[in-house]
C-alpha cells in the first residue's frame, strides 16, 4: 500500500485590524488639528507669488499640520468648551492674516529672520516631543530636554515668533491686529494644558526646574 504524503495548507489568513471607538476618536482629533493648521496656511498659499516670507509662513503651518497626523493618544486630556475655545482662537485668528503691503529694507529682513527662526524653533521642539504634540490640552508624556529645558512651551513660542515675523514682513494694521488678538488665546491654551499636566508629579517636578512658560525671565 502506497503511503500518502500529508497535505500542507497554503492558505494564509489575515486577521482584520481591530477598530475601537477610542482609536477613531484619536484619529479624528489628529485630523481636526491638521485641518486647523492647513486652514491657517490656505489663504496665504493661494498667494504664492507674493514672496519668500509668505512661503515660509505657509510651509511652517503645513509642517505643523502634517506632523499633527501622527500623534500618540494621550494619557489624560481636557475635552470641553474652554479647550476648544482656546485652541480655536489660537489658530483661527492667524488664518485672517494676509500677505498685503510687503515691508522693505530692514523690517522685511527682520520679518523673514523671525519667521525662519519661529519655524526652526517649533520644529526642533516637535522633534524632541516626537509624536506627543496635542490638539486639546493633554498629557502625552513629559518632555524635559532640548528646548524644553529652557521654557516649558517652546512650540508655542515658535508659533508666536512665526506670527510676529509674518506681521513684520506684511506690516498692515489687519495683520498686527490678529497677532494681538491671538495672543490671549495662546496664553489661555498654555494655562489649560498646565492645568492637566499638573496632575502628574513628574510634570510638577519639571515645572520646579524650568520656571518660565514661554519667554525666559518674562513669562
């Protein structure tokens, strides 16, 4: 009697990825934050011919938007009308700035330097944070090295410098108005984030070492 070789199955079964409500919520949050930064960039991107200072503004906002898509879920977060109001004001008001009446001479050069400095600072800080950047106030892990060893919120400092540089490059009353109006919302966003983070003993220890939120010896 001839022996029969055992049959080897070649069927490959692929297990579908699990989809959870928390995962969907996190993905939608990432998309919402990215959309806010893209909204800031869009009006100026439509005027690409207005000069390098305008393009630095667009590129800075677009980078922030793209990196917002790969954030990690938070350990703890604040989801309420205060949080949405703070982040909304911080991002929506700058979207009304326009590249009109470009500056010349020293003011133009200073504006460009500030813009590039703001983009570099915010992105270097983002690299130190990895995927921990947030839309709403949240705790995604404490980062205390690099730019975070000087001030507690260097990304927001970079965003503020970028806005000021843009207003210097295009020094209209409209642009300066929206810089000034955006500032209280940025400060509010920082205070809400620290309200969440102060529940973490590691952050309180970090706060005792790094005393300034945004600008050394000022704020």
